[in-house]
């Protein structure tokens, strides 16, 4: 059967001597694997279509229970800057791997497809990559049913008098319940307000968000703790991203 889909390359791996297998995040067909024959050859007309973060229209044939085989591709957005700039590549690779791990094969992925495309565009437009990435993490948590509880106390259900977000327990903490969460796992009220804003923000309508370095550090600590505790996937790209961020912090301290 012949398929024609709009998709974003979220994974690309070598297969055999001259081929590649790409994983696409698509709007209508979810996550789809496609074999691209000859993609590693110097003069391959499909080589560009296998690059990470590429957004295009992919036409492939797939038999029953088989991986698809690419017939043609029209690239709509190549996203070259996201591969050429190390910082942007690190963030985009992390989010792509996160989507790959979060979606099951052929699971309906329309929402994540739209948010991922908007995320890649935001990075290319120069929006803060760390802040934008944390916003995407919240969108992914919402889509997969593991979002933090941000408008009620995670312990007693109270809807006011918050003191911050307890990322280990998974949501807002009120002043009465503060002793129930260890101080090391509580991020300040400012972080909670940011996460409440993120929960209501669609990446397709994202404006510029500028935060102070201290606020970004608090946000990062909260989201890293939350993702490790409640999502718990081990990603190779995250290890590189964390090393890069530690290097940047060391340079700021000098």
C-alpha cells in the first residue's frame, strides 16, 4: 500500500552498507519507520530526506507487517541551523528522542506532531532553547498523562496559598502541606507560576520569553527532577545536553 504523509525525522540510523532507516513523527499515522535505500551514497537523491529534524512530505510503500520503503520526498523545512549549531542540535536531539520514546508505533500523534514542529521552528527563530524545551516537556507530559498537578495542592487539594512546586510528589504545595515534602524537592513559587503558564501555552503561539539566569536555573532543576521521577526514561541525548549545560554554567562562574 502506498502512503503519503507529512512527517518530521526524529531518528535516523544506518542500515547495511548504503541504506538508512528513519523514524517519522507524523500527524495522521503516528510514528512510522521507513527504509531509505542508498541514502548513504554520495549522490543519493534521498540523503537530505534522512537528516534529523527534516520536515517534509514522504511517499513510501509498505506491505502488511513490513517497514515502509521510501519512494520520494519533498522537503518543506530542512532546519539546517538545528544541525549546524551545537547548542540547538543538543536540545532538538533531546526532544526528538523524547518524542520517539513517548510515542508507540502508529499511535495517533497529531498533537505531538504539531507541538514538535512548532518547537523546531521556535528554536530556529532564536527563542530561548532551554525555556522552550521545558515548555515542550510540559506539553509531552500533558499528552502522555503524566503532567504535574499545578492548580491544586498535590497533597490536600487546596487551590490557593501555594508556596511552590514539589517536583518529587508531582505538583503544587500549599503552606499547610509544606512539611510533607522535603525542602530539597521544592521549587519556589515563581517556578510554579511559570509551569502554570507553560501548561496553558501552545507552542504554535509562543512569544518571546526572557528569564533571569537564576530563574532558569530553578526551572531547570525542577523540570529535571520531575522528568527523572515521573517520566523516568534514560536518553543518550540528555547526557550530552547536561554535559553541555554544566560547561556553560562553569563558564558563567568564571
